[in-house]
């Protein structure tokens, strides 16, 4: 398991699963990842947190949308109150110093997310964690030679800079919340320079 690590199981995701069922209108409000030529075109998204779209919508120029930024909460965050506990409990447990993008994705039965690698500042800066909300045997997050076959309440740290895909041969929707967190790196320590050395 070189590309992922299971760090928790049995997390209570029932409240969020219920809220998602109560709010089907939230799916694909933000569809930037779902273009017909992209790897996610068979899946569905709810954006919880990412870069502020305001200026990009005004200008029509999205070329720097994925550059370095401070993420904001999207309206779906307030429509799905159970997200808050899941995100902040995870951030506390892994000692996160910064919260980045948060997305809920869904792959319906018989659909897939096609093999791809993710890239860019956000991908390289944040650690990625998947919280499984709904799944059934036959749904999997796939790498070459290994796969995450998670169950509701499982949490995995995963790498998305190598080829990965998602398949769902089950009869149930496969729903996962991806939480991007900047985790403190204890290998890097600030060493205060003396005034003499600094001069």
C-alpha cells in the first residue's frame, strides 16, 4: 500500500449521508472538473471549499484559478452542517495547520473516474484524505497494483500525483469526501539565528 494509508475506520458519517440525500440540488452546481474531455466526466461533485470564483467569473480568465490561494467556504458548507465536524475532527487528529480544498464526489453504479494524475500548487502543497460516506463491494479507488476498497466511515490518506482512477461495479452510489490539509512536518524545524549570525 505505497500510495495510501488507512488512518481511521468507524467514523460516524450517517448525518452527512442523510444531508446529502436531503439536498440533491447541491450536486454539480460547481462543474468545473466535469468537462466532457476530462477524467471526471462520469462523476458528480459538490464543492465545499476552494478558491474564490468571484474575480474569475467577472474576467472569464480561469488560467490562474488553481494557483496559490487561501480557500473559502462555498455555500454547500452551510447546507451540509455535518461536514464541519468531520473536517475539523480530522484536522485536529492529523495536526493540520491549514485547510485547503474540500470536495464531495460521487460515482454512480456502472460509472467511473478515468485514470489520471493531478498536478499543480494545490496538489503539491496539501496532504489528501478521503472520508468514505457511502460504498458497497465493487466500488474502489484504484492504483496500478493496489486499490482502496473502503467502507462508510473509513478514512485514508492518499497520493494523487500518480495514476489513479475510480470504478463502481456495485449497485450503490460511491460517495467520498476529499479533504485537503496542510499537515505539520516535524522534520522541518525553525532555528532562530543569533543577531550576530543574521548580521
